[in-house]
C-alpha cells in the first residue's frame, strides 16, 4: 500500500510570513510543500516566482513541488527546478505537446507530473504515464484557493488510479488531488485512489492547530485508502 502524503499549499498563507509558515508546516508533520504558481493567463491570478521559492528553500528539507498553472510551462521549467522544486506539475490543457513538455522537465533532473482540470477526461494522460511520477486530478477549478470540493470528480480519480494499475505502474505513479480537501471531504478522494492530498485552507483554519489538522486528514485518508 502507498503511504498517504499530506501536501499543504502555501497559497492561503500571508505572503509576508511564508518562511515562518513553511517551518510551522514542517513541524506539524507534512510530507511536502506545494507551490501554486499562477501566471495571470492560464488562470487569472499571479502568485509565486522562482526567486520567492528559492528564498525559502534552505528553511526545510521537505520536498518542494511546483503546480505550474501557466501557459508554455516548458519555457520556465528550468527556473523552478533551480529554485529547488524537485517535481513540476503541468496542466494537460496548457501544453501544445504534453509529451515534449514532460521530457523537458525530466531532462532537467526533476520529476514530471500532469494536472487535469475538472472538465478534462482521464484519457488525456493515458499516453504519458511512462514519463510521470504523479497525476493530479483537480477537484476545483484552478486559480483560486478556498473553493468547494467537487465530489463528482471521484469517478475520475478512480479511473486514473485504474489506468495506472493496468499499466503496472502503481509503485511509480502517484495520484494527487487538489481542491477543497479537508477532514470532511478527504475520504471520498482517498477511497477513489488518491494517495497525495493537497490541503490549504482546511489546515490553516483548524482551531486546534496545524498538527491536529494534518493528523486528522492523514488518519481519515489512510483508513479510506486502505479500505478500497
């Protein structure tokens, strides 16, 4: 069984205290940090450039992954790898030649991954599973934090997991979900086959603190994942 990983998005954090928040997340027991990179074109907002990410890299040994919600991600991939991101996630919808983009990322020495918007079918990644270590199923529309979890994405999560299993790649390729993940919604995502869970707002608003939020989501997700 793959272990459940909790990957906080730092998008909800006050940007003036990013470094402090990353240290707090590390102490709370998260498994990696996700940076939501937005370019103002593929999605409306602008967020983290590579220099901001690089400025925090020395504060933790946790893996950094960049979720590149950007057009032509291959053009900026090297900057985010240099900034300390060991995995780059690109959107299938943003790549003119998805396979080429993933090869560019792999050639930089980083792990490559593909995100699917809610309207994009699982079949969009069936021909690139050999190149990636993760498929991200979006359970909200990309571009904004704090959105409501789209439960109807669970069959797509299960379809992606089945595609990976059918290709005998379960040991190599993870399934990640992003959007509206909390202790209340995580069971459905995990039971459908997701083993990496992006949580943002739910972690930071838990009145009992980050450590409690991380433990609660992990325990709930592990039970659901193992009951599949």
